């Protein structure tokens, strides 16, 4: 097992050969982590990223939101609200929200309004 060193010599479990990747807050496997849904644990999962992508999409632009620590249902609900806000289609794939078109500015503003600190 690997452990992450902290300022005070502490640290948490980062990876277990038995469990795979674990939550840095509760040290549970990421699939079974419940603290990811709480507001206070958001910073522990890295930054929320918003970027545009065209590669492999036949020249069509897609705005991607990556790094939201939400479970599948909450991610789909958020994606639906953001798609309606943008007036566009989209999907949720592999923990990422993909919205058709170039909507980075609007999505960054909306995510900030909802309490996230997105980078983009």
C-alpha cells in the first residue's frame, strides 16, 4: 500500500493493491465513497475542469466538464440542467459531462454560481 505524506507526518491511504484507488478523505474505495457528495470534500478530488474539444468529432465542438465528484444520478441531473441552460444536447460519459457546442463561458459562470471552483 502507498501512503501520501502530509504536513504533519500524517497522510491518508491513496492506493491499495486490494481495493484500488481510494478516497483521500474517508479512505474507502472510490466506488463506495459517500463523502464525495458532501460540499466539504469537493476540494479533495481535484479541480473541476471545463474545456472545449474537437478531436475525433468530425470538426464538431463539444464542451467537456471533468472532475465533478458526483455519483451517476447526480451527474446526469446536473448535465440535464446545464443542457437546458445552454439550449443544446449532450451526454454523460465516463464521469464527464459533454455538451454540444462552445459553451465554456456560460458553463464556467454557472458552475461558479453553484459553488464549484472550475478551471477553464
